[in-house]
C-alpha cells in the first residue's frame, strides 16, 4: 500500500512537471509565432525600402546623365550658358 502511494505521488509529480513543460512549450510557440509575424512585417518594410532606394538611384543616374549631357553641350555653347543652366537646375532641385 505504501508503495502504491509513493507511485501515485511520483505520477502526480510527473504530471505537474509535464504540465509545466507543456506550458513552457506553448509559451515558446507563442513567442516563435510572434517573432515570425514581426519578421514578415519587417520583410515587407525592407521590400518597400528597397523599391524606394532603387527608384532614387535610377533618378540619380538620370539626373547625372542630364548633367553630363548639359556639360557636353556647354562646351559647344559656352561656359556661361552652362553655369546659368546648372544654377537653374540647382535652384529647381532645392525648390522641389
């Protein structure tokens, strides 16, 4: 009889430990799901940022090409015209 009580106590203790382990696993699962959601959100934000940076880089290349074209044309038309055009471009860029 004493042995049966000890066995029952041991089973009860194991059940308590299993309940604690289950609770810990469920908490870990909750944190993992939350981290996954955060990662998906941040991935979307990074995709948006990448698109914005790509557009800005393309615009920068286009503007650089325009400036190079203007510089080549200014060699033909004169230095003063180039300076005036560049000042106007800088003014427009500052206003925009």
